[in-house]
């Protein structure tokens, strides 16, 4: 009888121990499950008290903001100076000495009033005149002596028919946009070719041999074109 009571007590204790173990395990699982809801998948179960290290937006300091505003102001100022430089150069591009060779039609212009060229001269496929009316027939390699005689320069011509490079009637904005288009100019390297054209092209240099030259000196004109390009070749607003 005594042995049976002892076995019964032992079994009861074992059952109680198993029950307590299961209860504690279940409670622990519930706590962990509830805690995991606070973490996104793959976050390695970080403590919520820890500062986030991913997708964290760092507020800009006053110094950072000041530097950013300074750069923005500098860029805005450079763009404005670039536009102003082009507007100065635009007066040369649209002066009869330049614009007469960049008409919107196939007849070159002449004179300070930019009237249609006499003798029925036309552009021709290569820009050097049509049929017997070739530019070189009258325009020699240099100016002829005497009043009202044809001016001269090597390679006298208009732009070819497949690349007319029209200046006439263009606003500053339209002309600046077209200068940056290689289909308009044929330039492969915008800055290098543009600067070479305004600095070295004989027909451009010839524009300053007339009694009524462009409004800027050649040196001033080249400097304005260079400034326009160096400061970003900004496009005028109008």
C-alpha cells in the first residue's frame, strides 16, 4: 500500500512538471510571436529601441543648405551671363555683314538694307552660285579697288542647299538652339568648330573690312561667343 502511494505521488509530480514546462513554452512562444510583428521581414529581429539604419533620411544641416544655395546661385548667375553674352553676339550675327550670307531664301542679300542680290544670283546646290552666275565670277579673293565694286574674299559662297544655316528672321532663342544642333551647323565638336568659325573663317573676318562693320569689334565678338559657350551655352528666354 505504501509503495502504491509513493508511485502515485511520483506520477502526479511528473505530470505537474510536464504541464508547467508546456505552459512556460507556450507562453514564451506567444511573446516571441507578438514581438515579431513589430519587425519587417528580413530585419534580423532588431530591438525596436535601436535607431533605424536603413532608409534613413538625414536632415540637411544649415551649412549644407548654405552650400547648396550658393552653388545654385552661382549656376544661375553663370547662366544669366551666358545668355547676355549671346545677346551681345546676336547683334553681330544679325548685322547685314553676317546675315546677308545667311538668308531664308536662295537669293543672297546685299547692302546695309539687306535687299535681294542683283543679277538674279541664286544659291546653287553647293552654295557657290547657279549655272554661269558663280559667286567667284565677281567676288575675287580680295576686295577690288574702287567704289561699289564687288567685295572679295577666298571661297565666297552661301551655305549649301542641304545645310542653309538661316539667320534671317530668327530670334536669339531660335538661333542659339540651332547653333547647338549639328544638323544646322555641320559642326562635329560644338565648341571647337564654333570658335574656329568665328575666329578664323575668312568670310567672317571679311565682315570687318566694310565701311559699316558689325557693332562689335572682331575681338569683342569672339570673346562674347567664347563666354556664351564657356558658361554653359545657355539659351536666351526669347
